[in-house]
């Protein structure tokens, strides 16, 4: 276990990636959130009893169909950072009437933080 201090700018860079995702949710345009994700990113979660799983492009298409979430409230609940990997827990209220908890894994790729995986929980 490393006791080395973590550069605070890394947290800021991760926050910007997550904000890009949130901004895309608010605009309802998948293309707006796409820069936050690695091209090979994946998504997993349940919508009711149905598993929503696969390439992240499914999220972009869903977001385009779902439309703008102008009343969305988002809060980063935690960021855990270890050198070139990070996890983020994001709480989302009123994404067009629904509440979600998103768990992201991020990797620093070529000097930039990218979301590699999104796992979500749709609250009932």
C-alpha cells in the first residue's frame, strides 16, 4: 500500500470527466457525454428485470432517445484514486423522473482520464 500523496489536480481532472457525462445527460445528447468514455467502454445495470448491458454506445443511443434531463441533480459521493485507476460513485436525482446510482471505473489513458465501465442501479 502506497503512502505517497495523490496530486489534487488528478481529482479535478476526474471531476471534469464526470461533469462531461452529467452535461450530456442534461442535454439529452449522447455525443455530449461521449468524450468522457473510452471508445471500448461498457455499461451494465438492470432496468426492471431486464439487464441493460454491452458497449457504451447503447448508453449514448438511450440518452438520445430519452431526451434532455434539465432537472437532473447530480452529486459525486466518492472518488477513490490509486495512481492510474479510479472509481467514482455518482448519485443522480430526477433523470427524467428516475433516480440512479452510477459506479464508474476510470483509467488514465495517454495522460487523460476515461470512463472504462459504468455499472448503474435504477432505484424504484
